[in-house]
């Protein structure tokens, strides 16, 4: 147990900066990822194996959303699997940084799997809405399409901005205080979207929560794009 605690302490120094992270990421997902990374370290697993394991939890759960009528037990299993998949996504990076075993191929695999997750998540919601939901209007079928558009644009533009920032001087405006920023970013945290699937069995509640998260993503997409463009000028 002492060795496990030592690994956890070492992993605590292999964290990404808190800047740009929401409350869920800072206080739920990263600590869970750190615990899983410590377990993986003791088991001799590699970061790439954790990335694959994240996909193993995520994609069957997403398939269930499209194939199985939403019920409470199914929703809890799906939501739990998505939350675990996201925690494993945090664990692979922490393990790679602590072992100094990161590689371009590993980063590529991680981003590709993440991109497929984002796209597939909203596609299966669209299928579930069409097959199983008693929607107030057919127009609600547009919600997963708009959500996917906003989520993919934020994902891609955010990664591209980080890759291009080294080319321009650092003259970005002063950011909001860290505590406030972490609260404001909560609605666009992928982890919160995963948590919302715990309530998939209650169609009215899930539809309301999903559309609320959609609205947040659309608003933040515009704000992020404007901010990132100004930072790169």
C-alpha cells in the first residue's frame, strides 16, 4: 500500500495546468484518473493500453444508447461506463507524463479516440431520439446535430490553437480568476455530458438537460472561437 501511495504522490506532479479546466475535470475526473493511472502503473500497463481500455468502456455504452430503449438500469450502466471511459482518458496522459513515455503516436491515438467519442456520442443520441423518445416536436432531432457540430468545432479548434500558439507573441487578455473560470467551463466539460446519461431513463429530464448543455456549447463555441482567433493574431 505504501508503494501505491508513493505512485499516487508521483502522479500528482504529472498533472496538466488547471487553466482551462472545469470543476468536474479538476475535482472528479483528474483525481479518478490519477487513481486509475496508479493501478495501471502497478499492473505494468502502458498509456496506449489505457487509451484502448477507455474506448472499450465508451463505445459499447454508446452502442447501447442507439440499440436499447432507455430505462433506469440501462441509463446507470451507460452513464457509469462513459464516466469511467473519461477517467481512463485522463489516466493515460497522467501515466505517460509520470513515466516520461509520451510519444507522438500515443498523442495521436488519444486525440483520434477522443474525436470518435465526441462524434459517436451525439450520433447515438440522434438515433435514440428518433427510435425511442416521444419528442415534443420533430425539430428536436436537430439538437444532436447542432450539439455535435459545436462539440467537434470546440475540440478541433482548441487543439489547433494550442499547436499554433508558439508562432505568435503572448499578448492574450488577462483570464478570469481560476475559480470563476472553472465554474463557467462546467457546462462544456465532456464529463458533465457523460454524467447526464445517468438520467437517460427519464426522457423529459434527459431531453431538458441535453438541450441545456447544447445551448451552453453553442454559446461557448462562439466565445471560444473569438477568443482563440484574437490570441493568434
